[in-house]
């Protein structure tokens, strides 16, 4: 008598995995999800610090512009007084520049670490077919030419997966992504213009132009920080919502 091809108590090796198998896979991925509460809070505070320092820089920039205007109009009664005010202005601007640089480096490090974590967590939500690895979602910021669009694509992918990991390709990028990247590029371009203009300036009118551009750069920097803050919070909350929906036990 021929053996039965399948027994009631034996699993068929050719049968497609059941729903429970997929749930086990999801649970395994979910167990590697790293909650980013602390990191996100650090990024938020770093961005607030950027705004505060930029506001201080704007106030100081207006003071510098007024000083240059006074030089131009010849309002100083003595050269010693003019030199003293100029040196005081330079010291103030240097202190602010050092503080600005320190905040920029710290916040930049935290934001890139957050981007890496967000990409990693997006994968733990069960997304398949992501084009950007956690490493390259950060690495593209440092590659000339490619840095003009690749970081945006990586962030867009994180946004899409965070909002619908199962069908992320169909998710439309939010308008906030376009605004974030536009201000990011404008801010970088203005920074280079200010640097070049400041180095070339020789006449008072040229220094005033550099000061005006610096003020514009600070304003754009504030907008960029606020838009980045909004973007980070939206992606973070979307990932937490997806994690709770997929992996939290009822």
C-alpha cells in the first residue's frame, strides 16, 4: 500500500507560509527597532540652539551694519573712538562665530546620527526594496555634486517607509520635504557667498554688502532649522505609530 503524500500531523514543505510565519518575521524585525526618543529630543534641542544663536547673530549683524554706516558717514569725532568700536565689534562677532560653529557641528552630528537611525528603523518596520542603506543615507552629504540631490532622495525614502512600510513606493513625498531641501541648498549657497564676499571686501560698501548677505543667511538658517525640526518630528512620530501598530501586543 502506497504511503500517503501528506499526513494530518505533518507540515507540507511545499505549502506557502501561513500568516503566523509572517507575523514571526515581523516580530523579529520589530525586536531590533531602536527607539529614538532620546536622540530625537537631542536633535530638537540642538535645532532650538541653532535658532537662538542665529537670532543673536542677527542682532550682532545689525550692530555691525550700523557701525559700518557710521564709518561711512564719518560720525566719529576721533579715530581712536572709531578703532575702539571696530575692535569691540570684531571681538563680539568672533565670539558669536565660535558659538555658532560649535552649535552647528554638534547639531550636524546629531542630525546625521538621527538620519542613520531613522533609515535603520525604517527597515525594521518591514520595508522591502529600500535603495539607501543607513550608511549612505548619511554618506551622500559628503560626496561632491551627488550631495545636491542624493541626501534628499534618501530622506524621501525614509519619509515614505515611515508612513507606509508595506507599500512605501506609493507614498507621496510631503511638501515639507521639498521645503526642507530647498532651504538646505539655499543656506549652503548663501554661506559660500558670504564667505567669499567677506574675504574680498576692502571698501566699506563691500563690507556692508557682506553684512547684509550674512543677515540674509541667518534668516534662512532659522527657517531651515524650524523646517528640519518639523520634518524630524513628523518622521519620528510616523515611525513610532507604525511600530505600535505592527508590533505592540494587544
